[in-house]
């Protein structure tokens, strides 16, 4: 699974955390940056809040 995640990140996807203020659904996702605007909840179809995670090496 880590290889797939790394391939998607290398292809331009970003890792996000999302939360729906309306129904409380939340989680993580890999998304294309151009599709982060106007994202909606899979459960209630209301707008979600997304945060892009940055990965930093621990070195």
C-alpha cells in the first residue's frame, strides 16, 4: 500500500484531511489539488473543510 501512496504523491496527488461540519464525517484522502475546491461530503452532500498535509523528513 505504501508503494501505491508514494506513486500517487509522485503523480501530483496530495494527502488531505477532511471534515464535514454538517454531519461530522471526517477522514483522510489522496486528491488532486485542482479538485480540492468545492468538495462535498459523501454522506450528506454538504461542503467539507479540507487541509493539505505536508510531509517532512525526520532527519
